[in-house]
């Protein structure tokens, strides 16, 4: 990947993640339009930061910092999203943190499958 | 609280795997590099200061790199472990001297021809991590005397062979440096040679199965070939220069004709006693088979037999030697138009490129955080109305 591709990669990541997570949420019976919109907004909160911030660590602190920051941000994302879901979602069938976990796992694995294809 | 702790545990266990690739997240590719510093180099821990070990000349490492300059290169050692090396240790500002042990003095000047459409770079050393000093456009002809062979037994220590060369050292117009020629972008000069080419692949198969063919042509090359085992030759065809590798064989400039007192019976062909024939390929007696053409026939044939022996071939009577162009119709050789200029590298451009890369990352991060902030505000406002 070239650095000059980073903006396009960020947009691509965001769109794909939103699509997949909304579909999974819908499958999990999140049907309220406002809830689905909140799912979209939550991904807009976390995804661009998770994709772009590690590169800042890479150029300032090195490869190890890049890898650590990536992992840390993913963990933080899980809790941030869970917290936001807890506060705003009307959907109560699944614990919001578990919901966050399911959605993130889903977007990861489906993303891997798509990458393989 | 217990649920929260369970979730935290799951996250800590699962997330490292998820962090590998978050839906199309960028991957970093690695490049294999051989250490060329005479005394080797040290490698460090991630802090870039604690020496972890030493790499010797000839050690191979994988360098993980981005398209931007860094203080350190992140490498993967042969044992799979990560480390860092100083970029100055690998991406050298110093010149790779022609007195280095792996450099061969070929004793005289040879020529190279840049065939690659985009041209090639001249660097201070024979590897891409050496600083670029100039760019050479496609169509440029240069001279060299010093070469590094590819280290896999292709070539010779005394520079006898013209192939298997990894890089050559050029010096022209005040520019000196190395050009990597191993990947067929740069051609090496050879004496113009004659090649038998079958006019179609089927003809080649027919030749192998029937042992003869009239559907061939003999061409003379312009004297440029790729520097690899499957020597592609530069030819002018259909109005342009191109590389071809589907030739059957090389034949010498002068071909010898023979007769035999006895019939020569092979697996597929027979040469009657007293018939004059040219041996085109394989007249060295070591390999008791050859490719020939009966004088005046314009049909090349193969001759091999389990009954052949060296004694039989030595019994052939030499008749005459003829030039290839007197025996075959050869098209006029077309040579490319050569350029001789080199474009010196503007190192300020490189520095600007590196700044641009850093700026891109910073801007993307700022935009990402800004978008996140806006989204947070939107979530608050959207749900504040509900609460009201």
C-alpha cells in the first residue's frame, strides 16, 4: 500500500464496515431506524481513527508502536462502541457490549473473506 | 461487574487477532535484502538504540518498508523475529565501491541498452536501498566495465560470461553508479548472432515429431539480449522493437558442409552417401546428434540415432565453409536509435516526496479524528432530542 492511497483506503474501510455491521445488526433484529442510524454513526466515530492513527505512531515511534496502537485501539473501540450503544440504542435484546463485539467480529471475518476473494 | 470483566477478557484475547486486518486495513509488504556492508551491520531493539545482534555480509533479511524514508528500517530476521536496522546502514549514502569483493572487473568496456519503457535508475549501490543518483531513459546505451554477478553460479569470477549479471557500474557525464540489470529491463551486448526461428509453434512441434521443417526463417539479431538464462533477443518486427525467446537455436556465422562415404541413417532422416549437407547445430562431436540442411534444399532436419558414435561423425569429409547469409535469406538488421544522456536525480524532489507522505498521514489522522468528533456530536444531539 502506498501512503498516497491512505485516504481511499480509509473511505473503503469505513463504507465496508458500515455496510457489514448494519446488515449484521439487522439480522440480529435491530430494526429501529434510529438504532441503525446510530450504528452507522458509531462506526464513523471509531473506524477512521482506528485506521489512520496507527500510521501516526508508525512514523513517530516505529513499527512496534504501530502494531501495539492498532491492537489497543481495537480494544478501546469495542468498549467505546459498547458504551455508546448502551446509552443510545433502544434495542435491548443483547447486551450492548456483546453487540459491539459481535458486530466487530462480524465485520472482521467477513472482511477477511472478501479480501481472500 | 462480572459480565464486564468477562467481556474485557474476551476482548483482550480476541482483539489482537482482529487487529491483523480490520476490513481492508492496509498491509505492509516486505522486501528481501542481502547485507552488503563489508563488516556487516548491527540490528537493534525497537527503541533503535539497544543492540540486539549483528548481521554479517551475505545475511538475508526481510525489510518491511513503506514508500517513505524513515530513521530505521523494520526488518524480519531469518529466524522470523523482528528487529530494526538503521536506514543509513541499509539505505546507504556512500557509494558501493568497485573494489568490493563481489565486483568483477571484466577487463574491458561492455555495453548495455536500456529497453525498459520507463527507464531505469542509477544508484550509489547495486540495490534499491542505495540512494538514487540519476535516471536513464529507455533507449539509452551505456558502457560498463565492472559487474556483480547474481551469486547463484550464473557467470564467472573472471567476468567471462555476459549473463547472470546482477548489476553494472556506469560512469558517464559526471554521473557514476550502479544499475540493476537482472530483471530484463536492461539488455547486454553480444556479437550479432544468427537464430533459427520456426514461423509458428506448430512448426516447432512438427519439427520435433517429423524431424524436418521448411517453415522457418533465419534472422540476425541486433546484438542485444536479456541478461538471463532464457536469453531473449531484441528484434525488429512489425514496426517495433521487441524481445523474443521462441527461437529454436543459435547457429554460427559460418557453417561447414560435409559429405559422408556411407548413408547416415537416423531415427527420422537418412542422408545418402555423397550428399553435401550443412551442419547447423551440434557439430562438436560430443553430442552425437545434429541439425542439418542438405545443400540447396531449404529444409532443416534433425539427425540422431542410438547407433551414432563419435567415430562416425569424425568420418564425415569436410567440403566447404559458407557464410550464413550466403546460404539463407537474411533480412537486414535494424538497430535501435541510441540515446546517450543521463538525467541526474534532484534529491530535493525526494525530500519533498517524503514530506508529502508524512503530511498525508497527519492530515488523514486529523480528518479521521474530526469526522469522529462530528459523529459524536451528532449522536449526542440526535439522542438528546429523544431524551427531552
